[in-house]
């Protein structure tokens, strides 16, 4: 009888400690919510994402869809990330791909979040953009090809680059 009682107590302690360990952190909760509504969202996967425009319309907000899939631009000085100075990592809101670290963000005065260097070479795709009579370089997400913004060669050292990014298509994970 004592053995059975000890077994029950030990099992209940083990079960309760497991449930404590499995309570998700706020960061994990945010990622779980994003993944529920977006089946391709991942902060760790690197495989390329290919989806139809109809599928993208179902998982992105109308503003995100306009910018990411139709190569739109948000109005300057409207991004929540324009004057944002938290420490952490910026990622693609469409797929979760890591894009920039906060220590590469700077105030360029252009009205959009600006960075001088991506996390790595594979995180971005560069394409010529000659629309509106200008010669620019478009920047897309290296995983899902979402339009992010443009890169210019008038940034600060050490790279001399200014990645001018639409904040609507950015997510942020605090350090």
C-alpha cells in the first residue's frame, strides 16, 4: 500500500513538473499564434516557400499583401519600427525568415526603418528595379520572395548601405 501511495505521489509530482516546464514563454506564444494563421511561418526553417497569390491573401493582412506581394510601399513615418529601439531580431512577417539584427538599425531620416547590413547573404534577394523612372535595387525575403523595400549606397560605415524596409512586412523578436 505504501509503495502504491509513493508511486501515485511521485507520478503526480512528475506530471505537474512536466506541465510547468511546458508552459510556453511569451515569445513562444507569439510564434505559435503566427504559425496557427500562417502554415509557412517558421523562425528556424530555411527551405524556400512557394505559394499561390490566393494562399498568400488568406494569411497576410491586406496591407502586408499589398507590400509583400504587389511590391507596394507604406507611407513614410507610419511604421511602428521607424523610431523603435528594442534589442533583438527583425524577421519577415510573411514567413519568419531572419533578416536584420537590431544593432544594424539606424535612423536614416528617410521615414522607413533602415539597416546597414542583413543577418547573412542568404536572408535577402536583390533584383534590379527600374520602375517609376528610377534605377534602384529591390530587396526581397530570401525565403518567400516577399518585397521588403530597397537598398541604397548612401548608408553609414561599415557597409555604406541603407536597407530601406517597409515596417509592415517586418516582425520583431526581443532579445
